[in-house]
């Protein structure tokens, strides 16, 4: 008697193969020069990109934007949406690669004025995000900290009011 392949088994094999392709595409070396379409902006620092036929959640690394229901949250989302919604972006990994919600942690680069601009730094410079300091993701930390100083001096975004009344981290804890 010949063994048969159950439809559930075939579906599981296809799903595993798709996951392997997705993981291979998201290795730091593969992603650095590739572009992927941003299909949705969830908030200022969380987006969904399309990689082939798959959708992947991305959290911007090294920064923290105000939340949806927090002051300046809508402005941060609008800033991100205007720059990358429906457009191609480049992703750059640092460590760690994923957060506890299985989102890819990346610096996101978009085309602006003929060159690539780091969205993470641009949000800080616009006064729409604060640095999220970590011992591991430090590659762009000097640029992020310099952008925050520039935003404070220019009184950009929420710095016009002296900053946020509550950090995004504290806002999440309270709500």
C-alpha cells in the first residue's frame, strides 16, 4: 500500500517553505540593498512591508513615537505615512533582529531628494519621536541623539511645548 499525502500535510509543507523564503529574505545581508513596499503604516514607528507575497511587521529601531491616543501620535503617524506609505523602502538591521511581538526591528530608509533618508532619524529631527536607548542597537544612536538635540534647539514638533507630557513608554504603561 502506498502512503498518501494528506491535504493538511501538503499545506504545512507549503507554509514551511514560505517561512523559509521569508526568513531568507529578512537576513541582514540580503535586505541591506533590497527595497520592499510599505503597504501600511500602523503608527509613527510601526509599519507593514510586503516581501514578495508576504506581509511583514516592522518596528523602527532606536526610537519611540507617541502612541495613537497620545498627544502628537497622529502627527507622527501622518509624518511616516506621507514619506513611505505605498513606496519602496530599504531596511537595515541591527541587533536584536526581532522584538517580543515578533516584529522585525529595522532602520527604515526612504528616497528623498535623490538620496536615501533614514526615517528613524527624520522622525526624531521633526520632534515626533524620542530616542529608545538600548545596549544593543547602537549603530545609528549617535545620529539619533544629534537629531534630538537639533529638534530641541529648533523647537520642532513636541519640543515647541518643551517636550511630551508623558513619554511613549510611560503612556503605554498607564494605558
